[in-house]
């Protein structure tokens, strides 16, 4: 135990979320919507109909939905390119997101970007993703410090990857957050690979969250494929930060089930590793639990899945029919035209 009373990282494989039936079905809806959107997006790109690159969410649904669901309406979140569930939860509609993917005028950024990097809407409490990880982290710490200085009971949360935890700014940001007791929660999505570099080639440490003790903050390791456990752990960290208890570093372990982006076949990933994680698919795992516990029957869950199919197909049609931005507006909305 360190001088601030913090122990090495706590490992949480299972935690009670204490959610109602309606809340559990709501979680399932957001996970199903994320998965449906992702599958249709990838199919669209493989048909050669997309613009630029795109990034699969498969394997990350429990993290983005569980963490996003733990935030309050006035909290701020800075997601990254595998956090579609959080974007959707915060109010970015499938229509606006798919329009962004196609670079349309009706998109989140009015066609200024054409993939999941360009999403941000401060009216919804979403800080736009900064592509190079972990550069959203110092911004999020700054947001959290503004809450503290204004004595507002609000929390800022951001996501980073396992690879970004090797960057200098990651350490600098966490040290600052701990030093000033910032109301911030940092979720490391450890998906085993930073592009093609496995975690074992990035660090000798077994757990990234064990570094938290060096900053004097709490560290928690969580099963990133269990949405209820992710929610419970993040909710505890958010509540603690809101009450003045300071930052928490959460490492959510999962697997990136597709390549880095649509162009990457990920041949460097061992087939047996993918198979092991596929057997723990977060959406299927949660679906089985809802059925086993009698929370819902197959008909109810199928209705939710059909609803997501309709919403995503509507988003695709909306995006396809939306106009491209007027070239004459190219200098609008920039800092220094």
C-alpha cells in the first residue's frame, strides 16, 4: 500500500450492476445497435461504397456501452474510434454518424471528416476525438480541472488504448490528474494489439492499470467483455470522482476482433487467440445471460435486434441521400481562414 492508501490494482472479473430489467434491456439495445451499425458499415465498405477508411467496433461493445451508461447527463466524455456505443448513448444518431462516414453536409462535422475520428458535439457532452492516441487525455484532464475550479459536481471520462499507454503524454496527464485530484476517469481499452504490435512487445507489466499506484491513484482491472461489470466499475469510479475522491485508471481487457482498420486483414494475430476471444463475444455473452436469468425471452431480444436493423438501414439511406458540402464553404468554421 502506498502513502496515499492506494493498493496495487484491484481485479474485477464480475460485479453486480444493480440494474432494473428495463435498464438491462436498454444496455442490450445499445450493444445491439452498435453491433448492427458496425456490421452494416463494414459490409458497405467491402462493397466499395465507403469513403476513406473505417474502424470496426467488434469486441469493444461492452466497454463503450457500459462506460458510457455510467455517466451522468452533465458529464463530459472524450471517446475514441472504437467507442461507437458511447457516441450513440450520448445522443449522436445513426443518421448523423453514417453521414459523417460518407462526408456529407448533414454529418456531425458538415463533411469535414469522413470516418469515426471526426465525431464531436459539445452540446451532447462529447469532446471530438483527437486521432493520435492518447492526445484526448490531456484535454479531458483539462476539462475535469475546469469542473473542479468551478466547483461543479461533474466528471470527465476518456478512453485510450494499450499502445497509447506507452506515450509520454499519457504519463504526464495521469500524473497531473492525480496531483490535482481531478474528477476524471481514464479507461484503457486493452485490446491486445496497438495496430500490429502485441501488448507483450509494448510492456513487461502484466497489467497496465498497475501503473496507477505510481501516480498515487486507484487502478482497477476489469473484464472488458462483461457490460454489467464494466458499468458497475466505471459507475463506482464516476461517483467517487464526483464526490471529490479523485481520478481512477481502469484497464478493460478485451480483444480487437478485426484489423486496425478496414484495410488491415490482421494476419499477424494468431487464429487460436481470436477463437478464444470469439467464444467470449460481449454481445452474445450478455444476450445469453438475459435469457438464462429470465430477464427477456428470445422474441423480445429479436424485436430489439430488428429495431436496430431498421434504424441502421434508415441511417444509410439518409446518408446516401444527403448532399455533399458546398465547396465554397470549405473555409467556414476553421480557426484561421
